[in-house]
C-alpha cells in the first residue's frame, strides 16, 4: 500500500514539472483555476473468471461492471463476496503563462502499477493529458477571448471572471492539465 501511495504521489508531482521556474513565478500574476473531485466506493465481487482474468464488481446501487485484471499476479486470492475499494481522483487545472515561444500542442501520459504477489490484489492507473493553446484575442467589452488551439483551430470562450481578462495578454500560453487516477484494491474486512 505504501508503494502504491508513493507511486501515486510521485506521479502527481512529476507531471507538471515540464514548466520552467520562471513560468511558475510569472503564473502567480496570471489567471489560474483548478478543481479536484474524489470518489470512493466499496464494491462487492460478483464473479471472477480466473482464465479470462476478469472480475465482475457490484456497486452500492446494484450496478455491475466487469474489469480486466490481466496483470494482477495474485488474482486467485480474489473470491466472490470480497469487498473491493475503488478510489477515483480527477483534477483539472487551467493556468495562464507569459509565452516563451511554445506552440499549441497536446500530449497524454499514462502510468499504471499493480501490487506485488506478497500484497493484497490491487493496482492503480493514472492518465494526465496536457493541452497548450495561445491567446489570440481578448475582448474586454464582450467578456470573451479566443484561443489558438492545437491543430490550428481558433475557438472563442466567455470569461467566467471578467477580471481575469485584464491579467492576460494576446500571445499568452494557456495550459490545461487533466489528471485522472483510479486505485482498486481488495478491502480488509474485519472478522465477525
């Protein structure tokens, strides 16, 4: 479990390390916003197919979902009726920086890990998607701005906070980062 937490924390802190220290200092003067959502659910194992390496889980509202467990080294420890914890975290951040020659672009990174055979069955997966765009136009009167998107499209948006438009400039870099992580692990249920 400690290894899983360490891997998760390391991935979260390393993902945004692509920005320079100067850009981070400048970001304090530019608009930014972030939001995080966390969902924790305890499910019950409805079925296990050891040959196909799949597990069917039943959620608290009765819905079922079959997941692949092909890389789980100790799947044989999972039994019908076991409780499985699922933790899902989603973080979205949008930051504006003074552009240092970065063109609009996008990229995705995925990392996953499973527990070792001496640990309870479980694993995690994290995906981070980063998209950069440049500010093409700011219209203070209309409370709108346009962004040059990856692929060359120009899209117009309405500012949620009009004061942010005054802090940005044409040519600024807008970095949108979406991180989604899910951890699934066998729950320890106290003996009755």
